[in-house]
């Protein structure tokens, strides 16, 4: 097949699929994952199923590119590539079930979310602080906190975070990240009399402070005052701090996979030494759920609207132990 004929087939495939398709070199540029690795993920783990031209060239949709980014995000958290597919597929299944059950209402809500996301994007692209602050405030006055953060704000943050070339930070993303983290610090720093205190500590491995603050804001929305530790001390020191803080619960945010010593010694000792509930939130609840449950720690799951419900049930003693 000639080069011209092959180009025609590339265009036809794109038209037939109703979306733009990208060759592997462009996917590599957009995601920072080299072509050899992309092919290996396809052959060994079935993580990708690209389109094929008649001459055998791989073509990827934007959905494929987003899937690659999700894969790299989980790998960066310490999850083995062989386990990533099942985690991502569970996320997709849950999202699909929600869309099917709610039908038109979900589509209407998503259109509304897209409109507000567009306003945020416009303000960020203009680096217009006053406009960004106004839109941010309007979103929070229109939607519940969990919806505002998880369905509107975080997708925009993710878009700007991923738009920067690998290994660098764009000016727009730095602008948005600093703004949102500042507003979230204000939210979790506001103490309300009569509320219980929850100590929220980040497990070893680091990760995005923005994601940690979103999780803290959702825990606060469940009816708690938050004492936030962005970098966890040793397990022994954390135990002492939890006792001194006189908190009702200790919530551990985990973004990266932990080693065996943490599950065999650190976490079990922490849970057994405290007379309060110890719970876990964040991506670690997906990647190492079984290990967490063996330590006796309550697994609350990923950040989202359901986290508010689960945390509220935990604080009121109505948490389903399953």
C-alpha cells in the first residue's frame, strides 16, 4: 500500500469512528510513555485496544489517551501494572452503572457541569484572579461541596495538570493549583463549635497536596473539624499525636502503595494502640484494600460524594462494617 493510500485509510478510520485518532508517536508525546511501553501494555496486559489501519499501524482515540494517563497515575502510586487494568475497569463500571440508572438526569447534570467547567477554564486561561474567585464562589453556592469539588473543579484541575509537557508545569496549572489549594486550606481551617475533631494524616509516598486537601474538605463536610498533617510522622509519633489531639477518629490518606512492613507492623500497631476509629481514604483503598482490611482499619474509599456519606456514618456510629 502506498503512503498516499495509507493516509486515506487513516482519515477514513477517523471519520468512521466519529472522532480524531492519533498515531502512537503522538500518544507518546502527549503522555510521556514511550511507544515500546505502549505496545507492551497492549500485548501483555490488554490495557489498550487501539484501532488498526489496513497496514497494521496503531491509532488511538482520546479515550485511549486518557486511559494511558490513568495507568501511569496508578503506576506512579506504586501499583503493579498487572493490577491496574482491574482497578480502572471497576471505576468505569461504576460510572457506567450510574449513568444507566439515572439516564437523562445524569446527562443533564453533566451538561451543567461542563458549562461551569468552561467558565473556570476561561478564567484560568485569562489568569483573571477576580473572575476565577467569582466563578469558584458561584459554584460552591450552587452545588453541594462534594459535587462542586469532584464533578466540576477536579476535572478542570486534571485537565490543566495533564496539559503540561511531561516533567514540567504550565503557568495556568500553577495559577489554578495555588488558588484552589488556598481556598481549600481556608475551608478545612474553619472550626465550628460542637463538631468532633478528626486528625487527617498523609501516609508515606507523598502525592498531590491538592488531592489530599480535597479529601480533607470532604471529611469536613461530613461534620468534622480537621487537624491536617500533610506529611506523616513515624507511626509511633502519629499514635502519640492522635492521643494528644483528643480526636474522635484518625483518617489516613493514602496515594501510593505501602510496603509489607507498614502492613505487618506499622498500621496494625497504630490501630491497636488507639481507642478511636482509624480509617483510610484515597487511591490506596483501591490498590491495597485487602491489606488494609487485614490490619483492622476501616476502608472508606476514594474521594467523592459517597465519601461524605460514609464518613458521616462513621462519625455517628452507623458505618456498615462490610
